[in-house]
C-alpha cells in the first residue's frame, strides 16, 4: 500500500510500543495492591508483593542455571502456589512453560519431555511415581527439582537433584526481566491428549496469553478483587489463562489439590469465593455433596464450564445451589475458552425447553477472538446460518495458537485457508450463535446419512433413569455404522435397552436410534472428557 | 537473539494473527446483541444492528468518493449519533478521523484542516458560523457535508455540498472493510489545544485504540450493557476512547449536545445511566442543579473525571448526590486516561484529611499502560519514590500515541530516551502512586526555589470562602517570579486579599505564599481546563 503522512516519521519506539505479555499484570498488581492477598493454600497466605518476589526469585534461579529464551521448563504440578509461580517465573526468563497432565502415563510423558527438549523439570512429590520412570525413559536429562508441598501428606519419594524451595532461594528478587523481546515469542507449551498417535505440542505466545487473560476478565465481567477457586487443572490450557487473568484484577487464588466436595465448600465459605471453572464433573461433585459437606455461600458464585453443554436439570440445580453457570467453549489450540454463550437478558423469560435449547449452544466469539465460522472445509465457504447445515467450526484471531511445535504438517493442516480448523462439527444459528453437533471423528455415518452422536445423547439424557450417556459408531455390515449407546443409570433407577431404544424412537428419526445399549461406567480423561475412542473399541465387541 | 524450535515454522498467518482494532467491537456487538439499544438521541433509538449498518454505509459512501487509507476526514460535530458513526465508518475505509474542537476559532481550524490535508469535512449546522470562514481560509478544498441534527433548533446555515443523511444513503450496508491491514495504521488525529505556537496533531493507531477501549472496561470495572451519558466531548481524545469501549460491552450511548443540569438528570433517570465522564465543571453543574432540575437516580452512577483532582468537599457532595467519583489522568498523547487512582478498600476507613490526600493523587498505570515513572529528564533516572522529589511524569506503553503528524522534531523530543515526556511535574509516593505537582511550564521559580502552583492552590481551596482558584507566576524584579492567585469567591462569602495571604502563611512556607490576589472569573478551555497562559498575561498587569 502506498505510504502517506501517517506512515512517515511515526515508527514504533520503546515509548509507544511494548510487547503484549501477561507478565505485566503481576508486576502491576504487586505495585498497586502489594498487600492484597494473592495466594491461599492450606494455612499459607501470600500477598501480591510476596507472589511477585517469589516469581522473580524463581526466574533468577532459572537464569543462573542457564535457562533462557526458547528453553523448555516442564512441570508436573497440582494446583499449588508453585504452579502459579511457574506461570510467571518461567516466562520471565524467556523460557517456555510446559505443564504436564498429572494423569498421563510414563511413556507419553517421556515422549513429551523429549519432544519439548525439557531442560528443567519440576515435580510434585505426589507424581514422582510416574515421573521417575518417565525421566528414566526420556532421552533428555533435565535438571529435576522436587516440589514437596506441605499440603500433601501422601506417599511419593523425592527424585530430583534439589528441592523447589532451595531452588527459589538461589534466586534474587532483583531479577529484572528482559523478555519477551517480541510478543510473538512462545510463553507455554501444552500437549494435546491425542487419542491417536503422538500428542501434539500446542505453542502459545505472549500476545495471545495477554489478550485471552484480559478477555476472561471482560467476557466473564470479573470486577476488581475476585476470589478464584482452582477447581480447573492449571495443566489444562494453562488453566484457561486464569493464572494470568486473576492478576489483571488483583484477585485471590485459592489453591486446591483435589476436587472434593467438602473441601470446595469449606474454601468457598472461608474465603468468599466469587468465581470458579471446571468440567461438568465439578458441577456433579458440588451438587452431589451431602448436607454435612455443604456450607452456605456468601453470594452467587460464578461458575464457568466447558466441554459438553450442561443439561437443563443441572443448570437448574446449580442455580438453586447458589451458582450462576456460564457455558464456554474452546480447544487447547485456542488458549482454552474463546467462545461464550453470551446470554441475553430477555431469554430468562422464555419457556424452560426453549431456555434449555439456548443454554445448550456454544455461542459467539469472546471479545478478543476475531472470527468464528461454520464452514465447508473443502471449499472454505460459510454454510448457511440456518441452525441445520452442519460444517466444521473454525476460528481466527489473536487467541489462536502459534502452531504445533516441530510439526509443520499438522500446523499447516490446522491453518489451511487462513482459519484454524477445530475438527468440531456444528451449525450456525440464524442469530450467529454456534452449536456443536459433534467432533468430526465422532460423527456416525449410517446408510450414508450423518448422525450427530450429541443429538442421540441429548435424547437419552432426557430419560429419567439416565445419569450419563455417550453414543459412538459401531461397525455394521449393512449400514456401515450404527449408533451404540453407553449408559450410566441413576442410583435406584432401572431401564432396559429396549426401553431406551423405544424412548429414542419417540423422539428421533428411526435411523438415528441406537441399535445397541450397553450399561457401564463411561471412561473419562483427566479433564472429564469422555474417551470416545475407548468406547469405539468397546462398541466393536458389543 | 538465537532462534530455536519455537521460532521455526510457527509464523504469523491470518488464522492466528489479526490486527488489533476497535472496529471488531462494533461488529461483535451487532452480531451478538443486534437488538440491544445502542444509541439514544432525543426521540431517536438505534439498535446495534442499525448502528453497524449506518457505520458501514458511511464507510461505503466515503470509499465511493475515493477516500481510503491515510486520508483524513475531519468532523466538527457535537456528541451526536453522526459523531459515533464517524468513529467506526471513517476508520473502516482506512481513513483517519480528525475530530475538531467545537470551540476553537476559524484561524486555528483552518490551520488544522490544511495540516491534516482534510479530504472530507462533516459539519454540524450549529458550527457552520466558524467553519465557513475556516474553510474559506484553508488551502485544502475538501468535500463538505452538512449534518443537520433534528435535535438542534438553533441558528446556523448549511454550508456543504450535500447533507449527511443523503451522503450515508449513497453507501451500501454490504461494505466489507479491508482495513486496518496493520494495527500500527493511524485511526485518528487529535490536535492539542496548543497554548503557544501551532497545535500539534496527535496520531492514534488501531492497536492503542483497541487496548485503551478494553482498558476502560477493565479499569472502570464496566459490566455488560452499561448506559453511558455523553457529557465528555467526543472531540476530546476521541471521548477517551469510550465510543469504542461501549461496544466492547454492548452498552447504550445516550447522546447529549449540551451539558445542562436538567437535561442530564432527565436522561439519567429516563435511561438508567450507569456511567459518565467529564471535567470538574460537569460535577459542578450536577451539584449546582436546583431541586426542580434533579431527578432520582436508579442506582449509584459511576463518574470518571480527569484534569484537576476533585477537592474533598466535591467528592463528598457527589457521593451524597448518588455518584461514585474515580479520578483518572492522562494526556491527549496517551489516548486520554491511562492512569487511575486505583482505590484500596481499606482507605475508606481513613480519617477524612488522609482520605482526601489519597483521593487527590493521580495514581497508577491503567491495565494496558506498561510504564509510569517520575524521572529527571536530564538523566532519565527515576527519582526517589519519597513523595517529595519532583520530576517529570513519563509514560511508556501501547496506549501512547504514534507521534505528532508531520512534526518529527516534536515527536523525537516527546519520545527522547524511550519514554513519553508528559511535561507534567509530579512526585512518586512510596506506594507507587504518582501525584502531579504542576505542568512544567506552570511551575513558579521564586528566588531560585521551585513553587508548585498546585500546592498553593490546594491551600487556598481549603479556605471556606474560595470557590475556585488558579495560581500562576508573576514576573518580579527581585525574586524572578512570585505566585499570583486568581480567585472566585463562593456566593455570599467575602474575603480580602490579605485574609487569603494570611491563610496561606499559616499553611505554607512563606516564599510559597501569593504576593498578589485577584478576584475574577477564571478563564477555562472548552474542556474545562484553566487557561493559565491567559492568567499569566493578566498577572503581568496585576
């Protein structure tokens, strides 16, 4: 484009252009609210002054050991103060934080450590049992640091060269960060829990982390000084970027090693928790708490959930229990949530079935995400916004990953045509709200017709005896595939396969109804996602 | 810096990198809340759908007339729907919005039009009296478009080639913007009301406008769907970027041509206004309203003020009238506010004098501003944060202007040493809060000692008879300069010059006390700032 007077002598300089990074949020909180409570963990209390000093000491200790720009620091930590410190201290050095899923097996962890070329590994003693063989199997030989959390009394040996507290003590609080020099620099690395093949390493950059951190504050309408309970694992998409968001508004992190009902209620009551996030399993845990476990809440607590849209009944029960639930959607590749079911005030007046239908939609782009579309991946054309034309949900904007580490092919595929291909199938409603119909690989093709497994699941969820359900394809000689339903029944309720199939026939086209129903516990990942690939194996034998 | 795996095959592409721009906020609001009320003006009501369509039509009409990247569109408009539309429609074409101060004279406007190389000028009929001679005097011959606001019944001829509504009607709502291609592209041009020499053209870019727009939402803790009353002129720093902020949270703009007490109360009551901004004069207008003019407010209204820190008495009166006042600080060069008196909860419990002293501080960086420091401009060293060492207040970050248009020397001076030099003198308190002591050019140097005019004003403000005061330097043969005070007395109160000088001597070092006191109406700019240069002229003769 031709240049003009506005392009002349008006270049970037340090006064008017600084790299976007979430690191400034902690620095600001420590300057503005140094005495505000930043971290609670058991009896431990840390102010923003202390939190910032510890993050700087960690950074300094890492730098003294030679860690710098582009190095990987892998951590195997629960939702603890150390995990929060790593979210700031590691990127302050220019290094990249790789949070490991605490429920993976040694082989996958060894793969990740090698792929990431981990130079330092910080391990919570609880997870040393799996980390020891992982480190033995890995080709890399990182510095191993033990984190021995006083709140963890269970078994587990120390396997490292030194203790986390000693390591932090090596550092100086005068550490002055020089990174990121560029907002496009990597800040973190999150491996997808690949259901087939090796996991892919999703790289986040400082720009996106900063924008999503502020995006959480704006989209979730978080005021000043929220109190945030850590029910979402921080190893999952960097806790949806909330370790950085909370600093934006100088809030309090309430740490939590385990999602147990009594502990959650105790902490909510003791600290006046205002916000928490989690998979549907966290809602179930809260709702299934006994009267003895429950504590009165100070006010309405905001609950942000992702994964499957919560059924009506759960939303109603949550409301009665004092929680306002907002449904978010995103993928590891989009920094966690980047889509929100942005609720219209007047929808509250709707009849309950219409209300439930609107609540079940994934929604619209976050403030911060530029584009969200349902496209035909072959032509990259938008599909009609009619609520029925099913296509691939695609994202575009600054809160989409930098790409997959050392995997150009997967990166190019994911970004083909200038949009991020989510692999999720959905529809666009006439009002611009997206609703997921299935994962691309979860769609069932029967007699040439597409069947959304979610549609079948929705029908079964309405049956009074059904507690949980997952529907997958079962190979079929005649039809190619047919739907197979795996069902958990409510305690004290009964239903036969025939009952459930008949129930579906009253509600769905016949070809969409399951041919097989299996009563079993449904396998889930550590983050509460149903493992459909395991169910597909089970369906072959059903 | 050496490159590494995180730099390899992980480049920017349209899927993961889009230019930051506030234009996306209107697009999102129109998609997500199309039926929400966006604009109120007299009987006019426009939804976000309508607002977006009209902005696109304006953009399309401009583009059809050849307006594109780097062209300047100057507007002389009150706080009207057209002014809001220009904040989106003009930059959608890649052009730059130049909002003219409606109270300037023809000669300065002619200078600005020529300097900006204005290609289109949109003129509210009310301001044609000054715009006609300005356009006659200017060398540029832009397309002139009349805006004949139905809410304006006063005198003023049409002076343009066509009417704004006809112009908008030329455009198509199918306009698809291709700008900005780069977030560093200019979005607007604001001339400073230079007190000496020609005004300087402050250039804003899309990146900064986007970040400050979101910054307002975060720093002012604005929830979803605020109702915003336009008491701050939109020609002033683009209304502190609130024309863009309100779209972030899908709020309602309540337009206002004139700051009159009865109208403000009527609109606040009728529309449930939640937020407004303005100079101290707006607070006085609200507080001096008669009982007949006042209307009950639905809830506490958030009031953001800049310029001089509000005196204790005003804050207390505002609180009683139902307003919560937050004190912001910034300059045209920092997109309006970029510093906030971020209030600590526990300060509310302090004794009233300590409370007032804390309220009088300008404060800490906005979330969005990276650096705020008090430096010695000669050495660029930070001064001690002791609340007394006076230095120049300096800014650094993404919400600092691109620079001054066609004025490399002034740009280089302003950014010397990698910080924006504000020209304001202040101190850094030990807790990191900045307090202004004076404009560099307002400092009084008496017998080689610096006297802060603000310090003398603060002492006089505490006198019960003083309604308003401004202190400037008066040339003095012996001392070089001495303080001269201009005072407005409260209605029904009296005080002699000697009384006030004695009052000061009880409170200040003697060399700081005014030698002369003049009772007069204090001249102010259109934005409510005291015109000290005029007072300095008057002081020479006092």
